[in-house]
C-alpha cells in the first residue's frame, strides 16, 4: 500500500490538493480542497491509489455484491474499485437535487452494497445513497473513499469509513471563519454548483 507521504505527493503533483479559501459542497468553508478529478486525469497515478484502497476494502469486507457510487465524483473511483474487486458497479445521480438510479441501474433486494466515493467530508452524499439502498431492501455493508477529510464535528456517518488517506483539514461555518481565512477570496470548486 502507498504511504501517506507518497499519497500526498501524488495529490500535490496532480494539483488535486489545493490551498486557499473554499466553500465545499456541504456549505462549510475550508483552507484546503481536494479535487479528485485532477488526480483522475493521471490514470497511472490514480491507479496506484485505487489499488491501495481496493486492498483495504478486501481486507475489511469479505462479501460485496454491488458497489454504488454517487455522481459525479464517485463514478470513476467506483468503476476502478469495481474493476479491481471484480464487482458490479453502478452510480446514482441527482435529478431535481435528489439522488436517483437511472440508466436501467437497480439494486437487487438483499444485495450487500458498498458505497464508494472520491472524498468524504460530511458524508451527506453517502447518506443520500443509503436511502436508495434501503428503498431497494438491500444491505449497506459500509463506506469507502479515496480521501476521508471528515472531522468528528462534520461527519454524519456513524459507520467506519475505509479510506486510502485520512487528511485532517478543519472546516468552518460561514459565521465562524478564522481571520486568516476571511482575508482570502472564496473559491467554490466542484461540480455541484455548476448550472
């Protein structure tokens, strides 16, 4: 498995780890942003990270029937992990702001489902995926992500998250910004706010 240091070097080399003042999709503010799309634009480097995550998943979950990834960020990661683990992989996408299964995808009743994401901060997207699993009368076995940047305060998921990398980056509500963050112009990265 890749070391923490090598993994951070890959994120920096691919410009997947950015510094500044960011508003995350959760609405929280942060001094760092992880844009896994930049990592994924280098398939060879991303492949090393995905292989490392797949090994951790295999070690922790013996029986997986299906991998579910939230679009947009989780689609490629889900595909790569599914390929490495030889598991069927589907994704859900937002329709009118709510995750749904489209394109003929479905979750079979009783299926053991692993949710795979690129980055987890609050777990909001993952928990929206859980609703689809429950609606299908399937079983959530857990969560996996390339980067877990959650904190005890921000995380809404109560299960263990299997991650390739845990990065501690504080997040702040708009009314509780530290002075150093207030002085930097805000950037709203990611795809959720694109019209």
